[in-house]
C-alpha cells in the first residue's frame, strides 16, 4: 500500500510513523498515523514536517509550490 511506502521512506528520514492499508482500513482509504507528544520540541516538529514535505514531493503527493 502507498501509505506503507510513505512510512518506510519516513523511517529512512529518521521519523517513525505507521502506514495502514487494506484490510486494516477500507480499500482506497490508506492512512499514515502520526503520534505527537508534548515531549517533542518545536525543532522536532519542524524536522518531522520537513521530512513529510521531502517524502511527499519524492512520491508525488506534493507538488512544487
């Protein structure tokens, strides 16, 4: 599933998220689960968002803006 591919790439970037696809969720409703804690710093959050942007662009989920 595409969400699992995203999760694998995010892990390569040092960010642990979980990808879910069918049959865990309905066909076509794949998701990426992110758990956020107040133990994370603003720097941690920025790092995570930058990784999501990088991976999203690589995999064609985000376009250049």
